[in-house]
């Protein structure tokens, strides 16, 4: 059995750890509110632009943008993976990377090559350990997503797609459902096809009647100028929203994880205090027994 001094040192150590986890919980709770406000502000625009793009995949115009055209053979895949820069947020990053790895394994078995755009330090480190082909990456994003930081790595993937180096672009990220629940999602960014809105579905705000009717649009000044700008903007904004969703999920998951750690630390302190008291009581009883025994011998 450990001595009283060793147990006392361990109790102090756990108390110090509890102070740290409690402080991190409070910081995460403060950041979570701001991150959720940014995320909710980005959702209406993101939902509408995705709806327009899915309808546009049926448009019959004289100009067909490459982002609207399906390739006959799919040999190369571009995958954008959104994770956080820091850990201590439960299984948030693990769930995203597990989903991405499962899909990459599936593509590899089908003979398709994958090029990765890693957004976030955790995803970048994972892809490096996996020896994946990393086309671009972004780390140290901070607590607020900035479009000017996201543009360079996303533009690399777009240029590769337009140049024919990759045939599809997929996005793997996390959608914020509520404080206790965050879901990993996988969606195809390019070519734009009529598919269920995975983000809206996870958010619980899916447009149920969107696939019943399809129509074309009137383009002014012309279809080429509008589509060249709009489709690129769609890809960029979808990635931006994914990062905003992941940041809100990160702070929520970190707050929950740190609260659980603080509660566990409190339970451990109680258990160690009980052991300490028993050890101290046993030592006192032993000393009394020795004194009584000595007195009896005299």
C-alpha cells in the first residue's frame, strides 16, 4: 500500500489537473457561443446555394461548366478533410478521420487514386502518417474561419479538377447537431450532382420537396459569366461553412469532454481521500498498538 505522503501528493496532483480542466471547460463554453452564432449565420446562405446548385445540375444551357459535367471514368479523387488544430475534444476528429479513411480504403480497392486537402492540424498529421498524397493543407486557423485563408488550399483542388488531374472532389467534415451531438458527413462537391443535402439532413432542415420539380434559370448577362463565378463561389462557401460547423462542434465537444474530465477528477479525489484516511488511521492504530505493547512489557 502506498504511504500517506504518496497519496497526499497524488491528491494534490489530481486537484491541479481538475483546476486546468475546469478552466478549459469555461473557456470552451465561452468560445462555443460565438462559434455557434457564426455557424447559424452561415447556414441559410449555404442551404440556398446548395439547393440552387442541385437544381442547376438539371439546367439545359448552351454552356456546360466543367463542374456540372460528370466524367466518363473516375480514376482520381480529391478529398477535402476538415479537422481541428487542437485535441482534447473527445472523439470529434477521430470520427471524421475514421469516415475519411474508410472511404479512402474503398476507393483504393476500386483502383482509384486519392489526393487530399487537409484543413486542420489533426487531419494533416493523420494523412502524413498514412503516407497519403497531400495536394494542399491549411493549419493554425485560429478560432474564427477566414475565407482568405481557406481560398489557397481549396483553389489548388479546383485547379486540379479543371485541369483534369482529379475527376471528383469530396468533402469530409462534421455537422453540428446540438451541444451533445456532432455527426461526420461525406458529400460530393464536384461535379455537382442531384444528391441529398447531407449537411441539411444532419442539421434536421432538409428541403423535402426539392427533387420533385426542376427548372432552368434566366442568365444575365450570359450563362458562362454567371456560372464561372457562381460555381466557384459555391465550392468555396461550402468549405467555409464546413469549417464553421466543425469549429462549433469542436468547442462543444471540448466543453463536454472537459466537464467529464473535471467530474472524473472529483470522483478520483474522493476515492483517494478515502484511501488516505484509511491509511492514516491504520498508521495511528499501529502506533497506539506499539505504545500499549511497550507499556505492557514494562
